[in-house]
C-alpha cells in the first residue's frame, strides 16, 4: 500500500494568524515530517485569484519541497493545464525533477472556475482542446527529443526541452471528475488522480469509464496505478476524530461549494449551502476515526476497488500548524506503520 499526503494549498484562514511566509515555512516542516513518518508522496494544488491566496504556482512549491527532502515524491495535484503554455509546464516539471533527482509527478487538471479563465484571458470553451493539445505537447516535450507540433491552440517548431527530466518517462497523472474528462485520461493512458469527494460507487463508475476508454484506445488499463485522494482526520479517540472531521472537512466542502464545485450526496446534487444533506457528506468518501478505523477503511478501498495508492488530505486551511503536525505523526506511526 502506498500513501501520499496533500493537497497542500497554502491558504490563509480568518480563524488563524498565519501570513503566507509563515504558511510556506509551515508546509516545508509538514512535508519533512511526512517523509520521516513514512508517507511516500506529497501533492500540491493550484488555483488563482482567491482572497485566501490559494497556491497559484505549485511547481515553485514543489521545487522547495524537493530541496529539503530526500525520499518522498513530490507531485502537482494538479496544475490547470489549459491555463498555461504546455512547453513552460514541461520546463518547470523537468527542473523540479532535476532538483529532486527524479522524484516529481506531474498531475494535471482541466479546471472549473470561470474566474480563473477570465483572469488569464482564456475562453472556457477552449478548455477541452487546450487540454488535449497540452497533453500531446507535454508528451513530446518530456521525451527529450526535438519536436514540432501544429494544432488549433498551440504551434511549436524544432523545439527541444532543456534540461531533460531525470525520469524517462516523467509520470503524468490526470485529475478528472466528469465522464468526458475521465475518458480523456483513459484515452491518453495516464493514471487518474481520483478526487476526494467521490463515494465508493462513484469511484467504481470512474474506473469503469477509464477502463472502457483505455481499451477502445488499445491500451491495457491494468498497466496504470491510479491514486485515490481522501480527506482524512485521525485521532486516538473516535469522538475527537468526528469532531475534527466536522470542523475541518465538512466546513471546507461548504467553502468549495461556494466556488462552484459540484457536490452530490445520496444521489442528489446539492444546490443550497444549507441543504440538510450536508450532514451525510462524509458517508463512503472520507476517512475519519481512530487509527484502527482508518486501517479498516483503507483495507476496504483495496479490497473492493483494487486501490493500492491513497493520498490523504490532512493539511486543512483552518487547522493550526500544530494540529496538522499531530495528524501527520499519528497517521504515520499508527496507520502507515501497521499496513503492509
């Protein structure tokens, strides 16, 4: 079983006094502890133009994480590819891969916030074509060979990426929620970053869409290892874990709801932040409880879904540095250490 931590988002919160310099410093300490207690990867996400300063530059943070660690893999979870020049993304990924000596995983997403596309001057209608072309360009650029490319959105002639990444190939993951995006990942053959808001049945559907499209493209879906993201709160006392889950996870999802994230509970898409179904949000989608509870839940994902890699988000914007360090430590010492 493999374990990641993240997403790291570097958000301020009204309830906490941290400045962004303090948040970045805290995050470096958190990833160092995560490496020490057995986590295998750390993931950084991207958003733009938010009042809380949500991280707009995951590659920069990835380089910082790589420079102060030795073993843990560093991943973007993920970079909003259609907002960027794909050759520049390839350059950033290659630099981080060199800093880390081959420990970088490039996670990419389509993005969903109109404000971000407007802010970058890119029409949202161009998202799918920019994602497709961006992936095609990235694959060529990261190969280390000279390439040319002509598409609807991008054109490059006799271009060579320097420096070349340490890894060949450098791993690419795709975060996808809607069926067309999931099928795109299957078509390209890159493993999924399966988002934390999905129930077990939704994860099962996700894998079905992916496998179906991969087979249509002549790919073997068994050749990839997907990563499941799960919100996680662990405590030695179950009541404390449930309290923490409500304080740090449910409230965070209500915030995401205000940003336009689609949330489904018991088969219904929520349309109001005061919908009483929010009380059932944690069902079959979050890992909350004692270390023993967490182990049981993790074993369920492995047994029912064949998932062998889970990244646990326990770096919550409204949690203090001390709370986050405590979560990392107990999860590493009492959960990771007790799962084969």
